[in-house]
């Protein structure tokens, strides 16, 4: 591992303890619900009990009679200011509050503003709404059937089709499949799930009517983008961007769910503007699960073509995407299906074609990139399931099949059939390491023995390639804003620094890792580099933290900005030491004269000189800013192996072992990287075996609380085993790639493959996640292993 | 309104409260101790965990009036005389937290756990924190943090016993 | 999730509590630990005008054997059962079940009496008490009455408690020598209500035959239920594998589960069958068979 600084400096490769933990372990974190302002009011929201209904009447009179209830805001009120609709990140439109029709169960209907939280809740209970329920579209497969209601006539639609997207060579792929020796095919559904961060969403909107200034305290992963969106949406009512300040302080988990602008934020702003007082809105858990953006919900018809000895030749995937009543996905503008075209995976083959159709239904909008760089989870699940499917078809060991088909190290940079340039990779060693740690060959022998006496065990592999770090400005933007990110470093005269970023940590440990990057480049101890994010008045503009982009973009910006400062330091050193710049050499923390190492100046001396004794004509001070536009995306990869045992009577599944080998390039802080992987693995386990948002045929959500939306506990979560290989990113200033999402992407197929492998000898070729004991039990009955009572 | 006296972190607080006031809101809103969080409202997640008479409880599912006359300890009351509790230290040393939102509740739960079982096995720790959800860490390092604290607390106790 | 406003009373003795119940009638709810009531109030599914907090009543928290019975005070917290050496040594069925209820922090406040008096077939103690052939003591305006557990659960969330009665004690016959019990619970994740669960308590006679057996089932019927036919089949018999399987199958046939997020009817019946057989085996092992 790259690590050439002392522990005191704490640059790259040190497992520095996190700076942020002092406050978090002592109850001094500052989350949005901790904000308390003088005169602050509370908002609570009346929500629809129907998935699709006309609103006939809203009677707020009883609510308004409650002492302390100040206002009930409806869509009609917002309509007066043209604030009842807002744009989504995908250029669709979303209701802030409805004027006529509700489109999903738990949609906002109106908002109660009161002097206290409890009174606002009483107000919500007292509002009487008259609805005329209509037959909801719940099943995405039926959304395009003739005779279905058209959900979005306002968009000029005559059916419920949103968009068609495709990538690859349809003709060549079809031809290949028509002539292939082996074709395997499965219908693979990735269920609708929720990020379920432990902190829900919320805000305090504080509008100062005298200054026409809005301060918005909120749980957002992208504060700058939010500020711009607010200015765009509400510019016409006087919210000018220089008078909008977004403050995201500590965030209790984001995972993509805190990227969108939710209606509640806009209503709170409107309420604060109308009443002239700060308004707090904090969702409860049920609102969070039932109404905030979902993730996934792709139904994929997957096909893989190969020779009969197992050379993969082509991939074809057709997907139906359920977006709810509006496309509120959080993708880069040109990528309606995100980076789904990474679906060719870690394997070398000639052709692929993928197409997708998105439809409207009566469900909440989305989908967010839940701990995944825009639909990579779906793509990886498809290819990694299909590789196992092929192995089963041709009777080849699934590890062997992967090894034979991996893109070879010498093929990088590798141009994938769907248009990506994989920057670097070395897939074989990662899989081999996982196999060695888990004892793969022994496990296969054990499995063969166990099958003889009816015991069920399975071994599942996933060898994923991710695509993260959006992204290069030529292709990547959100609402037109290019997806660069930024760092600004100021070093004070005594050699201590503050650095600010356009990203926003939600637990990733930026206060520690960014300091380490700067420490690495400048030799200033990380402990003396204070990191700040989340206040749009002070931090440089950036697109925020999601899609594993912080290290690839803002981390790179930090390194480049620090190198600008090092260049300045060299000039000052040359001046002070009276030598030419070329005669100086850098060693972490100081410049010295070549051949005369006793003649040197430390970074602290050079910084001090920049304020006290800088060369004439040089700009004083020691500050640099950089907006980093990445030349390419980064491509972290890994190989995971999962071992499961299944109770043949009940279908209960026990994860015996799970080994995760990750390669995220150069590692900034091994402790934090490992922590990210542990957490992501549990978030991968969740949809693999537990979590799914479930709707009945009328569109009511059946499991909208933590009683029934089954977030894994420490008991369900196994003890994760981790390891790494290092293949540095060739185009990133410090060779890093980003890691936060790899485990969420890689774990579900590894677990699914293990469970399916345990049942494959019974003729099972696929099971959709979440794979529950009930599903396994159904199969055991169907295959005659056990009898129902 | 009900008049109650609750000893919060050792300090008696006498207040008039609505009977429906939840203990978590008494702590957060009336007393401004915002280290205790609300995560789920259904006593499923444990972010609101505090100690009541030394035992961990989920303060989102306790009325403030139920705490009348009781000792309530929150995360803010855990460190003594500037000395962090071994669990607070353990969570930092072993990277047992990321976003920090579940952390106060998790730590308070573990105080009770170690009080009853000073040397728990990994399985006992996992079952012991099964009412506290963490969405960030995957629990591996929380287990290690509790083990760290258990060892530290036991090491601290040995000399005391020797002296006695 | 904020409850509707209510009036709060905290009587310090049983008489006071009963008098309040008489005064307020159906407008009042009894609260002990609050872990069944408060969640329903936060959802505003329960909106009592008066909440009578009985947790301050002295003398209702105990676990001891007396007069041939194990007596558990209704306000005894789950954690007290969990930590009781008497329970752990001699009543493994109760110990098994208690550890599976919700989570440790909930068990710190939740009470055994509350778990039973709520009348919820999804709760774990009802099946346990059915298997143990317990009785409960209800205190009312006219004094105490003892209700056999089989007469206690009347239907969906309905018990034999009158509106002015409070459950004060659970009485369990002390098991004879060569007794054993076990509770096996299928849950979607730890702390969940049971998908299905089986409580078994049995004792063996000198010949190794099953002298007495109780089998209670959790969350597979509107009211907590006893698998009577299975018990009858096994009582007086040497418990062969064949008999055990037959009894387990009967329990599966006799229960009446609803299909829901926890599983289909067929799946729940199957779990009842498997877990009943396994619980009988475990109970036998503990009885020293």
C-alpha cells in the first residue's frame, strides 16, 4: 500500500482515527432536527390514503380552530405563486402540492403550520379531505395496456410511456444470438427498495422578509445544486441566488436518498416566506419510507450468448423501468438509465445490446441512485446472475468460467462494447484471493458430499466492475451544471490550514480523508487541516456527494489545489535559499537544495514567508482553489464469495461466510475504506434477503415502517471478511477510484448466486431478490423436496 | 399538564409537561440535549436509546411522565470529569460509527449491555444490540468497539479489586 | 407520529387503579411498560381519554415459587425473567421465549402482564402460558379471581378481563421431575413478531412415557391457541419419531393462520409442523429423555 509519510503527518495509507468522531460519540453532532431558531414554527403534512384519487374538497376549518395552528397550505395556495409544480432532475415535473389529483399513496395533500410539533400533528388529524378514488396503475407491466388511464396528460402524453433508451449494436447482437451455440435467458427483477438512512429527511426554512434572504438548513447531499434549484424554481417570487444560503451540517446517512428536492422542502420555504418565520419540517419514518424517492425497480429480461465450452460472446438485456408518477431519478442529464450500460461487466466479449422503456405508475417518484453510481447495481446483478446461469447450463465451475472470460490486465484501457473506456483492472488476482481465503475447492467438495444426504449449501461469486466518479464535463451534467467538483485550501501563517469542498459527507469521513490527501501533498499534519463542507456561502461550488464521486472528483481537486500551493512554495523556497527552482527537491514537508540537504525550508517556514517575506511581485498569502474536471470515470472492481447453508425444512438461510476482495486503487485511509465496505455489504445483504417496498393491488404500501421494512440488525448481518488488491487509477492525481458503493453493488448477486447454487441441483436457475425463507420453501415444495401440510 | 421531576444526567429537572410528551422530546426539545435522536417512531431502530434507572430504554416509546422520579442518562451525561467512557473511546478507536446518527443510542444500549455482561461474546454483543439499527457500519466495527470497551473496563477493574 | 392528548393517572395502589377503571370505563386504558399501548397511540389507532399508569403500584414485581406454583407478578419486566436463575434453571420454555421478545431495550420496560393482557396472538407469552397450563389472577372491585389460561383468551385482542379488572399475577404449576420445555420461533428478522412459533412443555413418567404435555402456538390464529389434538395424541405415550411427526402435523392442520407479509397459509402451517416437532425434541432432551 502507498504510504510514505510519517504517522505525525498522516498522509495517504494511514488508518487515521476520524476527526469527526469526537462530536459524534459525545452527542454533539449537529443534525437538522437539532436546529432551533427563535419563533420557529413546525410543519406537518396531510398525506393521501389513496394511490390515485381526485381531491374533491379540503376542509381545514377544524384544524384552524386548534389553538396554535396558524395555517393550512394547499396546492391552490401555491398555485397563486406558480409554486405548485417543480422540475425533477430528469426534466420531468413533480407536484409540490396537488390542486386536483393525488398520484400515489402517502403523497402530500396539504400542510399544517403550527407553533409546536404536537399541535401541527393535531392539525393534520383534524383536516378533512374528500377524495374520489380511481383505479390505480400499480403493475408496471400493465401501464402500457390499452384502456389504462393516462397518468400524465399534463406532459402531453397519450399513454404512460416515459422514454425509450438503448445502447449497443442491436443488429450485430441479434445476429450473434441467432447463431450462438448456447443462449441462456432469465427474467431478473430488482425490487423497489428504500435507502432508509437512520436520519429521515427534513429542513428548517428561515426566510428573512427584511433582507429577502433565505437560509435553508437541510439534509442534503448536494447543497450547492439545491441552492441553484431553489433559485431556478422560486426566482420568480424573489429568491435570488445570492440571497439563498443552504446549510447542510451533519447528515445521518444519505445513500442517494438525500439528493432530490422533496415537496416538503418547497412547502416549508413557501410557508416561511408567507408567514415570515422559520419553519421546521422533519419527516417521520413512515413518511420517509412511503413518500421519499425509491431506488431500483428494474425488470430485466437478460440473455447471454456463448460457445458451448464457455466463451462468452454477447449480452442482450431488455428492461422495464417503473418510475412512479414522475421521473425523479437522480441521474446525469444525458443518462436516463444511469450507467446501466456497464452491464457487460468484467468480461471480454464482442457485442452487446441493451434497451429500456420507462413507464409511469401510481407510485412515489424516483429512482435514486441508492449507494450505487446510477443503476450500476441493477447492471451488475444482471451480468453476474447470467454468468452463473451460463456456468450451470454448460456444467462449468462458475469461478473457472469467470477466470476464463475476464478482461486481461494487458487489455486495459479496455473499450467495452457499450462504449465505456475501463481505465484499469486486474480481475483474476482479486477472485483468486477471495477463493484462497474462503477455501473454494474444499467448499465445493463439502457441497458435493452434503448434496448426497439432502443438505443444502451454496457458494456464490460476484466479480463486479463499477463505474463511478461522475464525471467528465463533456458528458456529465445535472440540470446543465457540469459534474466537476471543487476544493479550496487556505493555509494560515502558522502553517495550519482550512479546506473547503463542494461535496458533503454523510458519514464517509471527509473531515479525515481530505485532510490526509492535503497532508500527503503538502506535508502539513492532517490533524492541523480543518475540513469544511455544506455551507454554500463559504464552500466552493460543487455537485455534492453521491455516486462514489467525492474521492474521484473533490479528492482529486484537493490534490491539484495542494500541488498549486507546492509550486508556490517552491518559488518562495528558491527566493529564500537563493537558488533556482530547478535546484530544489521536494521531500514530504520541505524543499531542500539538491546535493545540500542541510539547506532546506519546511512547508511551515515557506507558508509563513508567504505572509511575511514573500518575493516582490508575488501574490501574498497561501491559498489555492481547484475545480477538477475528471478526464474519465473510475472503475473500481472486486470479487466476492458468499457461502450459505439452507434449512431444507423451513427454507431459512444462514450466511456462513462472506469474503469481499475490493480494488479501489490507492487507499487514502484503510480503516475508513474497510468501514465503507462493511457497511455497504450489509446494505447489499438487505435487498438480497430482506428489503422490498411492497404494494397491494390498489397501490397502498404495505410495509411503510421499520416494523415491516426489514433493515438488517447485527444478528442478520454476518461477520464480514475483507481484503484488497491495489490497481491504481491511471488518470486520478492520487490513483484512487472511490469505494463506497462497490459492496452494495457486489453483495446482492453474490448472495443470490449462493442461494441459487444451493438449490441448482434441483433444477433451480433463478430466484428474484429478496430471497426469503418463504420463497425458498415454495421452491422446496414445488421440487418435491418437502411436502406442504 | 403534569408536574414531573426527572433527574437528567444527575441534575433534577422539574417541569410541567403534557402527559403525551414523549421522553425523547422532553430530552431534545425541553432540555436541549440533542444527542438523543429519533429514527423510526416504532421502537424499532434504537436511535433514541437512553438509560432510565440504569437500564436502556427507547425514549420514543416512553412518556415523559413515566420517567417521573427516575434517573435518566443521555449520551451527554456519559463522560465523567472530561474522561470519555470506554465505549465512547472504543467507537472512535475501532471505527464503530460513520454518520453518527445511531451512535448515541447504540452507545447507551451498550452501556447497559456491558453492565449486565462485562465480557460478552461476539454473538452476545450482536444479540445485545439487535434493537439498534445502524445503516452505515455493517456492525463489524461496532462489535469490535464493544469488545474494546469491555477489555478496557475489565482492565480498569482488576487493580481496584487487587487493592481491595 | 404524535399521540392524541390524554389525561394521565398514576395510582400507587391496586384499589386506586380499579376505582379509576370504574370511573372512566372504556375511555381508559391501563399502561404498565407501555410497549404495546404507546405505539398504537402514536399511530392514533388507540386514542384513550385516560391512561392509567399502573407501573408505580408496589408489590407486583416478583418471580417466586409458592404453594406448588411459580408466581410471576404482572408488572414483572421481561428482563427480570431473562435474568432470573429460577427461570433459566427450571423454566427453559419461559427463558427461550423471553429472549425472543422484541429487543433488550424493549424488554427492559415491557411486562409479562402487559404481554398477556393485550390479548394479541402475535405476542409470545400467551402460547407459553398455554403450554405451561398457567392461570392468571384478575383483581377487580370484588377482589381477586383466578382464570385458567384456557378461559382467558376469548378472541382477536379480546380477553376475559372485565373493563374494571387488572391482571395482577400469573400462576404456573411447578413442573414435576423429568420435565422440559422449549420455544421455537420463526421470525423474519430478530425482534419481529413470530411468523409462527411453538411452545412445548412436557413431563415424563417413570417409564419414560409422556405424562403431560402442553403445546401453544403463536400468531397462527385469531386468539392464542392450544394444539389440543396434538397434546391428546401424545399424552400417555412413548414419544416416538412417528408420533411426534403426527402430532406436529395435527398442530399444523388445526391452526388457522392468515396470509400476510410474514408468509402464506401453507408456509405458516409448515413452520408450525417443523417447529412443533423440533420443540418437542428439544423439550424431551431437556426433560432428560
